[in-house]
C-alpha cells in the first residue's frame, strides 16, 4: 500500500469517528434512561453514599435509645385535670409493628415496581435513602418532643389507676400504682408517633408519585391528582384512628402530621427536583450523571477534532514539501540543461570553425 493510500484510509477513519460522535449525544436523556441497573451501577452509587447510610444507621440507634431507655418528663397531673384523661384504655387499631409497614415497606415496594419498569438505580437508591431519612429523622424529632413534653394520654387515668381508685400526694400530684411500662407510655401523647411516621413515609411517597406521573403538567388530568392524594388520605386515616383509640388528643395528631409532612418534603427535595419541575420525574444524581457523561463526550469530540486538524495540517505540510521538492528538481534539471548547452557551444571543437568563418568575413 502506497503512502497516499494510507493517508486516505487514515483520514476516512477519522471522518467516520467524527461523524459518529455527535450522533451519540442526541437524545441523551432518553437513550441513557433505563441503562443503569443495580448490577451495573449499584455498587458505585452505594459507595458514593456510604456516609449517608452510616448516618442513617446512627439515627436508628438514636431512635431505639430514645424510645426504650430515656424516660419522658414526669409532668404534674392533678385531680382536676383527670376530667379529660379518663377515656377507656383500648387496643391500637393500627398496631405499633404496622408503622414500618405503611411508612417504609409500602413505599419501597412502589419504588421497586418503578425500577422494574425503568431500570434506573439512581431513582431506586435515592428514593429508598430519602424515604428512610424522612421516617427516621421524623422519629428522632417526634420521640425527642415526646420525652421533653411528657403530656398524658387521654386514657392516662386507667393507666395510672387500673383499679379505678385514684391516689394523690400532698401536692395534689398523682401517685400511680399501675404497671411502670404502661404508665411510662401514658406520658407520650404529644406529638403522635403513628401520625408523624405515616405522614413522613406516605407523604414522601405522594411527592414521589407526583413527580413520576407529572401531576403538575398543566394538562388537567384529575386522575393523577387522585393517585397522589391516596397516600395522604391513608396517613390521615391512621392519624384519626389514634384519636378514636383515645391514645392521642387531636392536637397531638395535627402536630405529628405537620412534622412528618415537613420532614418528608425536605428529604424529598434533597434528592429530587420539585414535582412541578420539568425534571421532576428523576433524581438530581441522574441528571448530574448525564451532564458529566455529555461533558466527557464533548471533550472527546473536541480532542478528536484537534487530532483531525493536526493530521490535516501535517498532510498539507507534506504536500507542500512534495511540491517544493518537485519544483526544485525541475529547477535543477533546467540548470543542468543550460550547463550542458553552454559546454556544448563553448567546447574547442565548436569554437574553431566559428572563428574561421568570422575571419573570412
């Protein structure tokens, strides 16, 4: 293969690469969507947020200590205050073990279903991480306020006096003779833990769904709004059950709902754009990854263009050198011809006849 053929093949290869590069960048968000699975990118995402998971584990430990170890404030409860605290002691309509089911397990199943459809590990990871942070931050705040306030529950009388015989000290404060653990639980009325946990988990789910189905796309699809309201409705019913069971006053439920929904909103916006945003369907990390990938491809294309330009300049220089070499050869050839002609006409054999002719004239 000659040198010119090699150069032609080299530049055609570069032109193919340069023609392919912009095509890879078209429709980047659509092309890349669904190509980041747990198997391919899960370990990298988890390693990036390793410190977040450690902090989450610390929050779990804090919740356990605050619930099992720390005793709530022993608030003064006089005889004249018992009028609002004599509601019957009932079982929970929504048991304690159901709190992680509706606040953590149910939203996580929804996240897994959406991951099965889209195959986006960024969405799955940040959805679960944001959900757990919302629930456990809410639990820490709720238990801290519970222990600091020590408000009696509506059924406190029967917790304190299981036999119905009330006893008071010289200051008028109650002298409970019921079970210690039951009495301790009776001082944890404000705010409602069931309600705050429900609004934290289900509120996060509501925000998540509103972004995924694009509720605020200004097209007026009311069915989308109904889907988003369903988790909030479930959280409201859980809060109402706490009042119906006489475990909480209505103020406790209202405060718990506000705390849970506020923390859910903060945690959601930490990982996802607002639901009304055009990019509300995906997490920040996903779009940041696309921008970095696009920047890398742009740099690659620019570097490729530079190489092509350098190669073109090199080719032009080689062509100029070849032209100058050819012209110099032609010039040298012309000079040689002149020299040969000069020698031919100035040789002695040619000069003697010329001189004789001139003398005859």
